[in-house]
């Protein structure tokens, strides 16, 4: 990313919503339903075939193996919500942009089914080097999206890029962490109030913090 030519938003792989043939989409949807119903242990090739109404050979044909299907499932999570948030933020600035940004992040964190699927897959993904690297690339896309969503692309330069990535990785961690708490439902937890606190800090402290990111002497 640079001030001269910010990278456009894009998915790390082909658009999971539009590039997959109908049969492949049915396999992804079947995998998500199995994960929601029974966790990772329920995600067997036989079960996927039965749930989707397709044969096991179709899994290999479209995804190569079970790991390929897992990656497609991860890619599909909250994808449409991310595109919707980008649309809602287009043409906005200042407090209105921050309000819409926080509202969109709140909706993402409230996607209980999507995060439950992700949390089911995460231990398996982390232990597999190839899968871990691929999902790490997905997080890099989330970082770039947050830069775009917050309207910061024209401020990022080769000199301050690492500082901005540190900031937006914190924003991504906030969504993941609050989504986890929303799934656990500890006593007294309120997702809306947590994001309201985040919005307050952004509105009152973001400008000063960004100035420090832009200052090479800090």
C-alpha cells in the first residue's frame, strides 16, 4: 500500500461467492451446516457427500481434497458482510464514517454462526502449516480492508506502513475477541456496549493517534 497507488480491495483467492459452480457452492454450504451441527468431527467426506446430495468424487474434483474445501468454507465466512460494509462506507468521512465502520464491525462480530464455524476450524488450521499460511493471507486482506474502511489508504506510505498494519490488526483482533465473547456469553457482556466504547475511543482519539503514526520521530 502506498499514498500514490493504494491496492484495491480484493479477495486472496477467487470470489468465493461468484466463482464457484453451483455444485461446489452446495458442498461449501453442506460443510458449514455440518460444522454448525456437530463441530469439526462431523466434517467427514461421507457426511459432506450425504448432506450436499453429491458424491465424494465431486469434493476432489472441485477442491482437490478436504483441506481445499475447508479453505473454501473459511473464505466464504462473512464475505458478503464485508462487501456490504465497503458499500456503506463509500463516499463518507469523519464521524459518519466511523459510525458506519463500527456498526458494520458490530454486525460482523454478531455473526454467531459464521464465527462458530471459524472457531471450530481454527485449531485444525493453526496446526497445519499450509492451511495456516493461507488463512494468514486472509487476515492480510482484512488488514487492507480496515485501512480502506477507515479511509486511511492515502496516509499509508512505505515508511509508516508497519505502524498502520499494527493499528488495523488491533481492529481485527477487537472483532475476533468480541465475537468470541459473544459466543461464550459471559455474564454482563453486551456486544453493542463494547462496540460503543470502541466508537468513543476512535472518535476522540483516532486523529491524535494517526498523527503519531505519521510522525517518524515518535
